[in-house]
């Protein structure tokens, strides 16, 4: 654990605190907003709520672990207490939440059952592999181990993004108007936010300096808020729009389809 200046320590401390607030705040939003959504799309909102609840809990533990890992030394810098900072909370969190994020999207699209199951099966397996293969590199101090597991984890990462991009493009063609726009935007949010993770991971390879440690923690934290809260709210917008369309009279639906 590198020595940190008070500003560096506080930046991470405050980012963790902000993330706890964002996760639980978004959870309350989903609980309240669920009522606006037709029963058919509600599971997507329930899963979005689960994701931010699970992540909020893990951030609480990550926050505690950060606080226990450092103490103020005689030189006024933050030094390691000897209690290791627990990276496993983050990876356990991803192992649970990443497949659920993919479920959110597939459920709200309401694809034909067989298509949903096929896509989900492949994406969930790939996402579990991606996280499980990233972990040994994240906790290793050896540059070559970090690099090898980066590459191994990157393979399922590309597979997921490519599958979502290509296969969802076909499904998006069937959507119209506002829903189509929202699905395209949500897919883009997923792509951009997920790219933050391998970039933040690269700070590991840059070495165990204070700046690298800050880059990793702040990078993952910003990515988690965007990829869970921001993306979850996008999924809610899709569900809301589909609810409105489904409950509109048939004539309005036809007009909507033409627009
Ligand atoms: C809410 C948490 C999310 C969306 C986490 C996503 C995590 C990734 C996309 C992680 C990807 C990684 C690589 C592609 C290579 C290096 C190791 C990882 C696990 C950081």
C-alpha cells in the first residue's frame, strides 16, 4: 500500500461516500418509480433496484476497509496500518451485479423468450469469466501476471460488447420512435461506461504508486455510478416509454409507429 497525502486519502474516502449515497438514492428511486411501470417490464426495474442495493452494501464495506487500511503517520501522511484493503468486495460485487445489468437490458427489451434465453445464457457466462479472470491480476503485484489476466479477461469483455452491439442491432430494428432512440443510447452508455474498467485496471500495471492507487479507486468508482445508477435509470426510461405505448389506444399506437 503506497503512502498517501491527506488530499489523496480524502479524495478516495469522499468518492466512496458519494457512491454509497448514489447507490442507495437510486435504490429509493426505483422502489418509488416501479409503480409507473407495466407489470410486464417491472422485473427490469426490480433487477435495477437489486443491483444498486448490492453495490451500495459493498461500497459500505469498501469504505470501511479503506478507512481501516490507513492511518495518519508521524510525517502527516496516510500510511498503511497493516490491515489490507480488501479488493475482493469489489470483485464479488461485480460478479453479482454485472450479470444482473445484462438481465436488466434483456428483460426490458422483451424479446421473444427463446432469443432472450439464448442471449442471456451466453452473456452471463462471458461476464462471469471476465470478472473471474480479472481478479488474479488485480490482486497480483507482478506486472506479467497483471498483463496476462488483463488479456484473458479482455476476451470475454470484447465478446460481450460485440454480441450486444451486433445482436441488439437486429432487435433495435424492430423498435420505433423514442424507444428505439433510448435503446440505442442505453447500449452506448453500457459500452462507454464499461470501457472505464479496463482503463482503470491499467493503473495496476503502472505500478503501486499513490497516483496509480488513486486512479484505480476513483476510476472504478465513477464507472460504477455511471454503469449502475445512470444505466439503470436509462433502462427505467425504456420501460416507462414502453408502458405508455402499450397502454395507449390502438390508433395512437399506429400513429406512434409511423412517426
Ligand atoms: C457495476 C460493475 C460493472 C459494470 C463492472 C464491469 C467490469 C468490467 C467491464 C471489467 C473489465 C475488466 C477487463 C476487461 C480487463 C481487466 C480486468 C477487468 C475485470 C477490470
